[in-house]
């Protein structure tokens, strides 16, 4: 489902939530550069949920070591790469480059039906072209209306690509609702210990140190 009701201005997304986010594990600086692929679900979030996604994504990417590269996607009924470049260390920079797409996502993404399969297909292709350590972070409630064979095949191919990557990779889904967690744990099981699915209550315990393993 998709709705545009209750959306807040771009400026409100990051600052309002940062004071409540601890993310103690996340802010531990890693030594080696990492390529981070961060995706935010804009399909049907409440303002509070979208605010949490944005704040968490900001803190995690801000904590990347020097020399790291960042790609940010927004997704709903499709996916769109909205930023590629260096990490964004200031809230104003993050709001300018990313927050504006959360406050007003591309119209094509707001059609009914969350297509996480299309996002994973796009991210897997981008990860495949990267080298070195990689982090894939997807902020979503986990809902996905299209459970057809084509969508499941896309997910399976993307997961197989992640699992077969020679260089270190961590894949994390955060903000996933309880009713969807076991589904995504099963879908990501081929990735093994390199993948974790986390819910609303443990968003703040992101295993930053595991990215370096």
C-alpha cells in the first residue's frame, strides 16, 4: 500500500530523531574503506517510521571510514538510485542529497505494491561490480505484495549473487515487522551468517564491527 499522507518536510527527517538514536556499535570506526549500499523503503511508511529509517541510514553512513563510497536508493513500486559518492558527514548535506527524496519520492515509486525484488536486483548488480568490503543496508518494514514466481526468482538470483561474492559482504535488513522477519530470514538464508534481519526494537544495535570480518 502507498500513501502520501502525513509526509513531513525534508528538513525534519534527520534532526528530529538523532537525539534518540544511540547506535553504539555503528559509530565504532572501521579501518578499511567500505562500499555501502543503503536503501530506504518509501512505499507506505508512517512519518515516524520514515524518520527512523532516515536517521539510522544517516548515522550508519556517517560512521563509514575515510575513503568509503556510498550509494543510496529509495524504493517502493520500483527502485531508484538517488546518490552516489563519498559519505555524507553533515545532516544538512544528507538532507540535501537524500532527505529530499524521502519527503517527496519519485512519483513512479508511489504506485501500489512494494517491489523489494526490483531493489535487490538493482543492488545485487551494483554490488557485483564493486570490489573490497561491502555493506548492504535495507531499511524496510518487510512487506512485499508481489509474491509471484517472477518476483521470487529475482530475489533468489540477487541472494545467490550476494552469497557468491568473494570479497567480504554484510547484508542487513532493519525495521522489519515481526510478521515478516521469518520470511526474510528464510529468503536470505543462502547468504548465511553474512545476513541479518532486525526489527524495530533492535535498529539501534546494528552490528557495525561485523562489517570488518
